[in-house]
């Protein structure tokens, strides 16, 4: 990976690596840690010299002199990109159907709760459509699971193409699909 050489970055602020859009609470925690002579920990989104994204865990600690005053700060930076990718992959697997990539029962439940809360709060309507493929067992038994999987994938693709971006199409399991759609009120 293209990295900065020690000579190219020595003496520069770590801000040279910072990604745009850094969350203000993260920055504020770091500043408070520095102001109060304590420590601060954060995971930041940064960029390498070639522009590729990496996640950086930063530990910042105040170093005090003999009089108890802050003399300087010590910081340790660790690249935690692989850990963040692994966490993202685990989260995706926990919330999406392996065969179709659609939201699974877990993510559907969360989105349904949010949609109900939104419809209640905004006095709007919520439409829920359940699609169950009749006789699907006959496809698997007669033509094989590979054909059945292909059919499920095609149904998922067609349903996804027929909805708005803000709608949800989910596969809670088997041969069932659910579509959620919030509608404007009366």
C-alpha cells in the first residue's frame, strides 16, 4: 500500500490523513480529553497517500511534567481497517438473506418498527404486502434446489426493481417476501 514516508509526514498534523465528514462528537471527545489533561480514544476514517480509505484507532494521552502540568501529548495510531471490514461483514450477514441479499427477518423487524413509528408520528399510512409463492416445494422437489434458488433470486430481483428506493423488500425466509411502503397521510 502506498504510504507516506517518515520524512514526508514528520512534523505534520495527523489532520493530513483525516477524511471529510468526521463526526463532531468524536472530535469533541478528543478535544475534551486534551483540555482536561486526560486521555481520549477514537476510531477515525482516514485516507492513505493513494486516497484509499482506512480506519484508524487513535489513543491520545497527556504527559505531565514534575509540576503536574501538561508537557506534551503522546498518541498511538493503529490501523483497524481489517477489523472494521470484518465487523461490517458480520453485520451484513446478520441482517441480510444469503441467497438474495435482501433484508432478512431481523432487519425487516427493525424497519417495520421504524415504519410503524413514522406512520404513527406523521399520521401517514403504511402498506405491508406479503407474497408467498404457492407450490414452491414442488419446484424444489421436481426440478431441484438449484432451480428453486434461481427462482427465489429472480423473484427477489423483480420485486426490488418494482419498488421505490425508500421502500423495503425483504425475504423473511423460505418462499415468502414482504414489501413495506410508507404513504403520505390523507
